[in-house]
């Protein structure tokens, strides 16, 4: 789950109540004491929402629980429904998706029962975000479209803009970038009409993400720095953490690795303070990638490895349970594997029994020794069609031929999926070397697709020139498609 170049990390617009917002428009008992108690509950709720925006869910959660108790004591159904929905958002941020779904669905039912359509729209949008994080895109689109329709009917531009922005996130995941840009543009227009700076910041950041995805790092950096300025003015730690994470990813893409490391550290610190597990984990992965590019492999492994120290002795095999950092979609969770270093080789020791448990984010491994273990993602991988053990004469051309395979080992090589060379390194001393193609068959470091390679489905070829290369073993890394979260490698030797 490492990223060597930018991964798209997008800020969510969660409709936080502004610090000076009025208390919820709730029905109160005409009794003066009861009115005072309801107002106290509303004040606690507003304070919790401010904490959520500025400090994150970890700090805000106890105050939301206090508000819920106060509203229930006064039998205030709307205040209760609003607070239940916001507690659901906290559970989503904690990575407890089943609990988040339970609370948000309960809040939606209560708001519909009360006939409060504006609050219904907010919860529809928040449910859409939850489905998006779970990787369930059709229900996410459905809920966002319902929220957009409600916002338009009610002339609620903030609700409408938030749903447009978040719908753009889904289209990003589906690769429908024209649709996502249209959604972000509409969201930005609506947010600017309202002057809602947090929404403007989120949407500017998402537009920056498009430039990041296209490798336009300077332009992406410009957008992310604008978003950071807005979030810093409002002292919004969650937004600042994500802005810094994306700025660090731009620095990685621009080759400014020391700046990237410093910026990742700032992002991780803010994310941890705000209780944002996913954001902290993403920045740690980005930092690990930057460390790898700097050749600091030992430091990088500390970001991704499990280490178990024990004096226990045993014979035969044992089963270990690994708790996976969340949040993570069920699809990604099911593609995780536990690898174990056995005599210098990484071996997949993931157990089939007990079965992995998504509800508790737990994966089991069966092993005969303890240390170390690595958490890895199963996914597309490479099949080499050339002899990686052969030593090629210096000055010759090496035909780097390969195929891309899916998790079922089926060939998915295609002319529509580009493979782009990333880096070439001499393993001795981790020395960078130039990637030079022999002739003009591989412009812009791109592998050429050949439908005749490797039988059915074809494959890719890069005619690599070894002119000027020193003798030794080399590793060529490359990207598959537009995904810069992972890179792949092949090796060869020059004599």
C-alpha cells in the first residue's frame, strides 16, 4: 500500500456548522426550565461540531455523546437525530463502518419521520460519503443525487454544493474524470455564491487532485497551497492535514524529496492530533515511498512492517491475528496478504482458516516462526517474458518484455493501459542510472504494446540501451496505467 508518486487524497466536505452558527431550529417545551436545558444541549452540540471541524472526531466524540444524552433527557427528537448523524460521521472517521452505517441510517429515518428535509439532505450526503469510503459506488451516487435534488428544491446552496463535490469523488474512483471535473466546477460555483470557505477549500483541493493525477505537479501544488491557506486561517486541523499530505505528494512528483518528508511529518502530526487514522496512515505510506526513493530502505520498512519480539518457543505452526489499520474498503481489505520473511524470501502466510474478518479488520497468518511480517496488497502483477537471470553485454540492447496479470493470473495487457518507466538503479550502492531507449520505439519512457507478445492478449516491450551502464545488477521500476500508488520492478545484469 505504498505510494511512490502521488495518490489522489481528496478532502471531504462534511457540512460542519460554523463556529458562530445558531443552535439547531428545534421544538422546545414552553416550560422555561426545559427551554434552558434544550438550549444547553444545543450549545453543547454546536461546541462539539466546532471541535470536529477544528480538532477532529477524537476530541469531539465525547461532547457529541453528552449532547445526545441531553437531547434524549428532554425528548427532543430533532436534536437527537442531528446528534446521532454526527456520531455516525465520527465512527466513519474512526474506521468503524458498520457502526457508522447504523447511526446514519437511524438519523435519516428520524429526520424523515420529523419531516425536516434540510437535515434529511445532509444525512443523505453523509451516507453517500460512507458508501464511497466503503467502495460501494452505486449507492453512493444514488444518495448524492438525492441530496443534490433536495438542495436545489430547498435553495440550500451549501447542501447542493457539498453533494456535487462528493459526487465528484465517486466519479474519480470510477475513472470518469470529465464527470468529476464538472461536479467540482459546479460545487465551486455554489460555494463561492455562499462564501463558505471550508467548501471552497475542499473543492479547490479536489481540482488540484486532477492536476496531480495528470502529473501536472506545479499546477496541483498551486491549488493545494490555496486550500492550505484557507484551512490555516480557520485553524482546521483535519483539512490542514490533508492539504499537507497532498502538497507532500506534489513534492515527491517534483523530485523534492527532503521537502516531501518534512511535509509528510507535519501532516502525520496533525492527523494523529485529530484522530484521523486513515489520513495518518496514508501520509506514513507516502513518507515510506519517499524514503525508498532516497535509498533509506530500513527507515521505509518501519512504516509498513509488523515486528514481534518474544521469548516463546514452540514446535509446529501457530496462527497469528493481525489488526489492519482502517478505514479501508472491503474490496481492498480482501486483497491484503501477510508476507513472512523465510530465509530471505517473502512468503505469503495468510491463513484461510480462520477466515479474514472485515467487521473487525483482522487477518490471520499461519507460521512456524515469528519475525518479521509485512502487510501487502494482492493485485495486478507482472509476468516477465525475458530472462532476468541472463547477464547482457554492456552496450547491447535488452528487450524488456512483460505482461500485466490480474489477481487470477489472467493476462490483462492492453494498448489502453500504458506502462511508463520510472527509475533505473544499480543495486550495488543504490546508484541511479539513466533510462535510455534504443532507437525511437519508446517515446517518453513508455513501453510499446505488442499484441503478438506472449501468446493471447499480447504484452509490452521496452528496448533498453545499456550504453554507458557500469557492470552489475540493475532494477528497472515502472508504473502501470495512471495509478501512481504502486510501482513494479524487473531486474537484469550487465557484464
